[in-house]
C-alpha cells in the first residue's frame, strides 16, 4: 500500500534524525575545543619573576567527563529501564540536553572568571553526556523492536553527527562575524537539532501506529 510505504519512509527519516541527535552532545563539544581553550587560556599568574600560563588540560578533562558518564549511565539504564518508562527516559533526556545546550550558548555572552567557567563547562559535559547515554541506550532498545533496516538508518544518523558538527564549526568560522558571535551561532545549532529530535520522537508513535510497522512488541 502506498500510504504504508510513505509512513514507513517517514519512520525511517525520524530514526535518522534520532540517531543524529544522540551523538550531537559529544561531537559539538569535541569540535568546539578551540573555543573553550581560547576562553580558558587567558589567565596568567606570577610566580616570583616568572610568568606562568595556567593550564586547564581541557581536552583531557573533556574526554574523561564524556566517557565516564557514558559507561556509568549505560549500565544504570540497563537496570532501571523497566522502572522508568521509555517516554520519560527519551523525552526527559532530550529536554535536559536541550536545556544544557541553551546554557552553553548563553555562556558565550557571559563574562566569567576562568576557573568558574571551567567548572561550569565540565559539569555541563558530565550531565549532557549522562543524559546522552540514557537517550542512546533507550533508542537502541526502541529501534531493536522494529525491522532491521531502521537500525541501519538510525546508525547512519549517528555517523553523520560528527560531520554535522564539523560543518557547523566551518560555517561559524567562515561567517563574517566576531569570534563571540560565531561561537553563539555554533552552539545555537545543536539547540535547534535537539529540539527537532525531541519533536521527531514525540511524533514517532503516531507514525508507527499508522503504518504497517505496528507490532505487539512496540506497544505503539
């Protein structure tokens, strides 16, 4: 049936967007390391007659605070997935990720002492990757209930997340604006992407229930 085929195509597009959205947090922070290092490496302190630049080791801390919550929250998600509904886990994670991206975008325009900015950024990276781990694990469970082709589409979306972040960075750098405005535009991009991912997830039950994909296992 043509209508079912069209709905199946829409479901595929939706899972592609969901796959893209799951890896936006990691890729956008990793790609923006130049911006964070520029903001953090301004402070110099005097040690006798020698001026030493304070080193924050941002990239090292970012990697640690991205991967550790990914491991911990993936394990926790496997224990609590039956106690917390899928809607709460997925939609809730996307809402928190959106709020944290908005906070990061706002901080571009806020003047902060470097130590404070570093602490806030590290906390943001920890929590945004924690919610990202819950989101990713929950979506893998959901897509596993559907035909195999949707898993391939979902993973294709994940694969494009890095390219999407890199393109956003290139556009920001190439834009004829000051560095602060370029960074603001860069971090607004994942806000829009995460909002689109949330809307796509909320529309997914209607698409699945209205197509030939309806299954007792999905409950959709």
